[in-house]
């Protein structure tokens, strides 16, 4: 009799181990303690969930190493992307809301769904915090931007302003834009940031923040624009423009957060749809998006300007001990920068 009871207990234990999802209430995330030899793939298979869902629920990369004894939050099978489990994970800071998470799966211009990586897959700690490598089509600079006291270094401010063409008679860039550049650099491990356009007076947008040096068009070397966009959408009080058919993103500072997608190619007028020709009268996406954020509905006036954007001017090199300027950045073929859109 004792033998039968013991076998029954063993059977129950094996059943629970083979089907861990049955051990918790339906829909509730579970906790898994990593054992020696386990990998995210084997754990995901055991719980019948995806590696991506586990990684997102725990704020780690899909290929991140795991160690014995590490505790992982396991999302329920109904929580396909792990967003519900992540929201309930007290060990993580603020995460993108589900709408922002879904933004990474928006349809590109070919109409097919993109299932690319999350921005966390590209995020890692930089070798030197607050140290930025940044360039335009003519020059580049690298150095410490924010000092140990949390203040912007004057030499760094001047160097970046020159790369943004925001010096002399042009308005200087606001401190917050400079701090956002540092934030982006820190988030993506200090990867180089390439400026396509900073201050300029030409824009399809009537009230373009490029005209006041509050905006920049840029790319992060080695990071897909859709991935970088998903991170920018987690920031407060910024404008984020995504251009599936161009090579850069738009970022500006403003009182209200807003976003837009423009399917135009380089030099084209803005267009809302991935198919069809640009509108005869360009639509001011920036203003429409801001009106939506502010709850207004008046129609923007039609802009009147040339479509070609100015490229950022080259900075003058200046001596400093913690940064350097170089003019070695190559221009694209033909020697001209691609036209920047709003």
C-alpha cells in the first residue's frame, strides 16, 4: 500500500513538471528558476511559449545568457508577446505600453507584416556612459557630453551644435535635445549617431522644429530605424517621425508627444499611404499629429516651399581633452546628402 501511495506521488510530481502551465491559474504568469544546462529555448519549449515572449517579459535580449538560480517570469500561453507578464513584473522599470510594443509590427511599404526584433534586443550598457560619437556628412565628433555632476559640457554643446548647423545666427539646440542624444547613445551601447539634418529653413511642415533647432533627422549605426523608433516612442514630450522608404528617423522636442508615418521616399512630398503618388498639396503630418495630441481639429494651411532639405554644415574643429573632431566621414555617392524630409 505504501508503495502504491509513493508511486502515486511520483506520478503527480512528474505530471506537474511536464506541464508547468497547469501549475498556475490560467492567464497568470509563472516564475521559473533556471537549472544547470537550461537555455531560453528549452525553457520556452517546456512552457509552450516563445523565446521572444520570455525575453520581453523579463527585459532581456533573446540571446542573453542565463545562469542557474536565475528567476524568470514566464508569460501565459495566451500572452503571446509577454507584454502582460512584463506589466506585472515588479523587478522592471517602465516598459513600452502594448500599443508601443505593437508599433514594432506595423506594416511596411510592401504591405507585409514585419516581425522584427524589439529595441531591447539592441540595447546594452555603453563602455563609457554619457560619451557620444556623432557625425554628419562632413565631420564627426566624439567625447563626453554630460559630466559627473549631470551638467552639459560647454565644449560638447558647441561641437554638437555645429554638427546640427545650429550655431552663429541660427538658434542653438535646446538642452533637452542634447540630452536626448546622450540618452539614445547610452541606450544603444554608445553606437555612432549619424545626423542627416539639424537646423534648416526648408520643410514641408509650416511650423517645422528644424527651423528653431529643436529637431534632427538621424540614424543609429547598426540599429534598424524601426527598432530605434520603438525606443523613441517610449520617451515623453517628443515628436517621432518614421519614414519606411528613407534612411533616417525624425526626433524633436515639444510640449506634447506625437508620432507620424510618412511613406515618401527621398525628395518626395509627404504621403500617408504606402501606395500611390504623393499628394499634389503636401499634408502637414506634423501639425495634424500635434492637433490630435492637443484635441484640436482645425485644418493646417498649405505649406509653400521647396522639397529639398539642407544638409548639416561641417563643424570647425576645436581642441579639447575629452573629445575629438574629425572630417573623415564619407559622403554618399555623388557627394550630396540625401534630401531630408520633415
